């Protein structure tokens, strides 16, 4: 395990990954689609939004920052567009009027150039605090793609794992100390948890950075404690969305890794009051060690408005401040 | 009756590549308060008309409205019953697709039909019969939260009585085929007895409509031959995610129908017509072509529009070839 090298008694604040895009990004994208601006102009807008989010996180005292993924659409499509062997298919619906271009594996997956390093370097250049490197895990890319090439899901996952490992190594060489490999699909199928673990082993085995995975939306109670076998230093989980019911599982089987404690519902418009958030942290500390705990929202905040996201992150920071004072 | 083809239910709502996505635009405008209910209803009807025509053009015998009015199969019903609130987003089985979980907070009561208007419109624009689809009571209960009854059996029966009323009204409106979706039953063999009573509440209300108990996303091995004791006319089984269903159908009693999911509704790889015809031929030799209806393995909304359409065309061609 790679312990974290951060000041203070623990209860550090962070974010899961995505943050909302300001209106000028959406209008920039539409204008780019219509050919009214060029790629460089759109990238400039994305850099501005990244800078604003870094400044915001610094202003509320966030301990481990994210770049906010202003340049990404969907977390799988972003990699699919960059990796040979994957291509984007037509639109499919995830819920309501939300649609995404689901990738298709049409050949063996490989990697030509670094996918995330340049953005990470830019974000890191704007702050003295560490910025997380953000990757999508091999199992999730496989699970959220169509497969027209591989004979088995395992073959598909293991090829992806090598690609994501190479990307992680390149982030590490660039100086990244916190690398998150998201596996939100990991709790989908209990019978494939071994495949999640096998894929993650390939990715994290050569890494010296503190490794994190984020898992959401699934049958936690069945995936736990087996999910502790996923070879990462930290698992980031959603607690607000399930009324902290996972704590019952921790009572039976202690949580043995660093945890990312999601205490604010990423899919609700409400900005939860500070006192309620602090209460959630206190409840959790009955089962968790502060020096092993990061506090964040349940999930990426990209579906919230900029104001809602800022409100949630500010209130989390204030709640953490209060509870830290009680340690 | 000869070998038939059908769909399981949902159909992709986006247009083929390059087309204008009118329903989504109208929904966005409706959310912003820029257009009213009438315009939204119009956009839904336009898309339903287009989707029905597309199924018919592909050669599908028994079509659906494509679930154009629905975001998932539970909320349109839960939202229209007394006793339910609509909760948070959860993954729809093992797909990267979500549904809103109904939360039962009070006595469940019928408050009027939930699906009749959409079915009636679909039937008015279709050349042949339109299959009505309702969620099954066990699946409904298992994917919901019960904060009121405190007893799974009573919860299922309360839901079943409302769904039975829906089935009754659908038949009264003219529906000749009513499909009851029970994908969650595959993982809940302990609910089979309960399902017999609960589904009996619905099918017992019906005079002449053909009832189909539809499962998908896996095999019915854990239910075994007892599945076929459920009081319906036909059984929907997924032969893509559940290849072991092939063994199970040896015990399908004579006179009951099989709706067999034979093309993959969850992967873009296009099966060849030869491949599909071989599967259909094999199933027809098992249960008899007269008892067989073929379909995609699940609702087609997991696929982009062009792939869904291509799969239906191949399904219908393969069925026609086997029929001879």
C-alpha cells in the first residue's frame, strides 16, 4: 500500500472527478460543431474552465484536487476516441433524455499517445496541491462498450488493462502522486468481480503512486467485503445516495483501505446543509479512521449546475473543517 | 398459427446517424417550459408512428409502441398508482442504463390506466395488432422499496391487483396480446409460487387476450420447468444471455407458446441471417413452428437505431426463410 503524504490529521477533502461545465463550454462546443470556432479556440475555453475550477478548489482549501474534466464528454467515450481498436457508435440512452455514444471494440485495443497527461500537467501547473490523475478502468470500458472483436470479455478487459497501465505509468513519470482508476461498473455483476480484480492488478502492479478506484451504482452489499480485494490503496464510495447503509457492512467487516467517503448526493439539486454533512462524517468515523479518510461528493458532479456543485463542495469543506476540529 | 416475429418492447428513440432528434429537442424545450403538453404528446406520437412503421417495414408481425412514452417500465405505472413515490436512479439489471426506483410509502391503489392511451394510439397507426407491455408484479416489487407493507408477499399482491386492472383495461380497449415482463423472476425462484398467484390475478381477468410472460438478461434454469406452471399462454426466454434455456424448453407443455429471443439486443455485432435462421430452425424443431414466436433477446433500446433496425430485418428474413 502507498500511504498518503499529506499534512494534517486526516479527513482530507477531494472530488470524485468531473465538475460541471460552465455555459461557455457548451456554447463553445456547439459553435465548434457548427465550424464557427476552431479546435484551438475550444481548447482555450476548456483551459479557462479548468483554471477556474482549480482556483475554486484552492479557494475552499481542497486537499487533493481534480481537473474537473472540462474537456471530456463521457468517461468511456473520451478514452474510446483516443484508443485504436475502439470507435464511437451511435447514440444510446442511459436515462431520461441523457444519451451517449457507446463505443464499439472493432479491433485489438492499443495506445498510440498519452491520453490524459497533458491535461493533468496543465492542471497541476496551476496549484501547489496535488491533482489526481483520472483514468477509466479496463472493466468499465469493456462493460460500457459493445464488443464486435474479442472472443471473451476477459480478453477485452486484459488488453484494455495494459493500455490503462501504460497511461498510468506515463502520468506517474510526469509527477502524478494520486492516480484514480474508476470502475463504476465493478459492482454490476458479482460473478465478474474477479475479472475487475484481475484487470486492476495489471494496471496498479507497477505503480508507486497512491491508487484509488471509484465504484458506484450497484449491489454494494453483495460486493462487500470482496471488493477489498481490488488492488488499490483507496476505494471511493457513495454514502449519501444510500443513506450510509454501507456502514452496516463495515460493522460486520471492517474497511481495510483508505476510503473516499461520498457524503453529498451527486444527483440531487439540493445543496445539503453543513450540519447534516458533518453528521454524516461523524457517523462514518464510528467505523473509519480519519487518517485513512478522504471526504467528497458521492460521484462526479458534471450533471449539477456550476452553482450547485460549488455549494456542495463548499459545504463539504466546511463540514470537514468542523469535524476535524473535534478530532 | 405459423412462425411469428415480434419485439420485446423498447426501441431506440434517436434517429439514424445525421437525422434530427425531434423528441429530445421537444423534451428539452418542454423542460424549459417553452412548449406545452400538447406539443410533447405530438412529438411522442410522431416518433411512435415512425417506429411502428419501421418495425413493420422490417417484416415484424407483432409490433409495440417502442416504449416511446416511457423512460423505464416501472415509473409510468408507479407514478400513476396511489402509494408510490419515485426514488433515485439505479442500474437496470447489468446494463449501463438506469431506472428510477419506486418507493412504496402507503396503501397501493389503482387510480386509472397508465398505458392505455399510448397503446390505443399505437394501435390506431399500426397495420396489425400491437402488443401491450406491462411490468410483472414480482419484478415491480423486487425493483422497488417497500416502506409500507413490510411483507414481500402482501407487497407483490397489492401491486398485482393494480396491474391486473391495467391488463383488464387493456383488453377492454382492444389489446389482443399482453406481455408481462418478469426479468427479476429469473433470480428469484423463491417467488415462483407468489408469481403464480400474482400473475393469475392479471390473466384471470382476461377473456381472450394472449398473455406472454417475458424474461430476459439470463436463463430460467433456477426456475426450471415449474416456470411453465405460471398461468399465461406463452413464455418469453432469452437465448442469447441464457443459452441454457435451450434445455429448459424440452419441458414446455404442449399448447403453450415460446417467444424466443434469438438476436442480441445488447451488442452491435450483426448476426448473419444464416446464423439466426439456424437458431430458429433448431428451436422450431423443438417446440414446433406453430408455437414459436421469435424476437430480439430484450428491448432494442440498448442499441443505436441503425443496428436495431438491421437486427430486426435479419430476424424477419431468417424467420421467413425457416417458415419456407
